[in-house]
C-alpha cells in the first residue's frame, strides 16, 4: 500500500485593494485562486478592465488607482496588472459575471501584482499636482505600476483563477438575502 503524502498548500495572502481602486463603493471584483483542487479568494478590488494583446495571445486584468491619480507624465496609475491566458466567460449568476483563466506562466514582464497593504498614495514622494486646474495626486516615479514580485509570481504563475465581477450588494433589513 502506498503512503499518501499530504500536500502543503501554499497560497498568497488575500489582498484587499478596495481602498485604492476605482468605484469600489459600487463595484466589486474578486479573483479566486485554484490550488490543488481548492479555491481561495486572492484579490478583492473595485472596477476592473480586461485588455487583450493579440501579439502575446494574452489578456491583462487591470485595476487602476482612484480617478485622477497619475504618474509624473499624467497617465492613470495602476493598482495592479495581472497577465492571463485562456480567458473565457463561464456564466452570469445573480448579476455577477464569472470568468475562468490561468495566470500566464510566461507573463513575468506584465505581472505587477503587489501583496496586501500596497498603497502608493501613502508613499512619502506622492505629491499633489500644481500644474493642472484640478488638483490630483501624482505617485512617485517607478509606481506607475507596482514593482514585480518574483516570489508571488512563482507562487501563482500557471494557476487557474476564477474572476467574479459584480455590484456591491447593499444589505437591507428584512431583504431575505
């Protein structure tokens, strides 16, 4: 009889980026990570975008920092970017869209997912723009996207993810839901 080794499931800590992503008061996106036939919440944030890169055959799941937060060149700054392959729509349930994909194992150049607690708005070099009519924050050079985390990429590269996109549900007394 063969002995069964118990597998230690290594998974990243849940990273809640609702405080630094757009429209998190109305929209919620959750990325669940599949590891050894178990599903875990990994990323939680507000508004998301999917962008397809034909030349790479790769999708980017993106979340931006709040409206008006830019880099020094006044481009919208990212909370994170996650490269995906095999993205497919898997269903719509209770007004939540579900997608399945895999973290692109060859997407290290585009993998810019920080660990929990990342907040470039609190960096000492973040400043208020004085050149524009509307005041807005400018994140420091090098924070247009979060820095590459090779350990996190090694942990999640090639893993299956489920992405759930929907509205923030308001709990009302006696709603029965």
